[in-house]
C-alpha cells in the first residue's frame, strides 16, 4: 500500500510539472504581447488592428492631452498622477470613476485636480479573430452624448462641489475591438470587448462647478419636473435621466419639493458657488 501511495504521489508531481511547462510559454507570450501593445500605442499614431488594450486608449489620450513642460507619471502624496502641469494634477480615466474615489478625495484636499474622461460620440465596432485579424467592421447605431458622463459621475457626485476639482470631457470617435469568447458576454452572443482605440477628437468641454453641470439640463423644462419629463426633453433614456438628477441633487443644484403620484419632482436651485482659480 505504501509503494502504491508513493508511486501515485510521484505521478501527480510529474503531471503538475508537465502542465506547468506546457502553459509557461503561453503565459510568457501573453506578457510580451501586452508590453508590445502598450509600446505600439505610444509610438504609432494609428496602431495596428488587434494590438490594443484598454491601457492603449489611456496612453493615447495621455499623449493627446500632454503639453510641453508637463511631467508624466509623477508621485504626489503617495499616488501616481498621469500628468503634472504646473500646480495642476491631471488624471485620465477611461472607465468607471469608482476606483478613483479615494485618490481624488485625498488629492483635492491640497492640490488642484482635473479629471479627464473620454465620451465616445461615434464608435466603430471591429470584430477580430483569435489571431487578431479583422473579421468585420460596422458603425454602432448609438451616438454618444455629453450627458453620458452622468453615468460615471454617480460614483463621485459631489466632487464638483470642491473648488480645487474640475472635469474635462473629451468628445471623441473611437474603435471598439471585440473578440469571440464562448460562454461570455451573453447579450453580445459571446463577443467580448478586448480593447478601444482613439480615432479622433471633436472637442473638449470643461465642467468646473455644479452650475456648469446643471447647464447640461435641456431647455424648456417646467419649473417642477420628473425624470420622465427630463428623459423626453433631453431625448435620453429614463435611467440616464435618473442618474442626472441624482448627481445634480448631490451637487446642490436640484432639490425635491415633493411628488406627483409616485414620481419625485425636481426643481432647479440657483447656485452661488464659483470655483477657485
């Protein structure tokens, strides 16, 4: 029995070692590819299809936003900041704002901070094979809007009340790269977003106060309105209208004087707050 147990242990150890050897080149190759992807995004104005990841979009935006004299990847108060422009700290974020909540809260206590975020107005959806070859290209039927930023602001809704913080929106055209992964992305039938690429920039919009954020409300709203009326006036989805009112209430430029049936009513509040310069 002891001999059988010993043989079984030796066989298990050999099997684990063989599997490790078989997968090591694959892991090493994936690391090399990731490094090459970021390097290509920094060196090439129009990188090759299939050589991008989310970090590449971030690098492209940082290169586009950078000005002469800016310092890159500086450590400030224990945090790595994308750009330092004089006494202004610039942080570029291509995804959710939630991971930046603590960082921005601490940095704005002592420094001027600008959060730069891309808003894709137009997207091309590019499907790639497992080898990175382009299979198809189509334009997304959904056109982005400035109001889309409120779906991200819900993570930090009151930060615009800080006089040392502002938000800059980069209205852009992007390519969205997708690859097929069986069993994933059910709604997209297995096509997973594996990267994004900056194609061009139309313009940028600076939001530096709660009043500036409130200016994104559509004209023609009644004095008292609910989110259904806001969605109709702005031609946006009801959920985005709810996110807008949530953020604007947190900034103090909307209040809720009552209800109409089950619908919460909102009303503009004139803000006397102005950002410090």
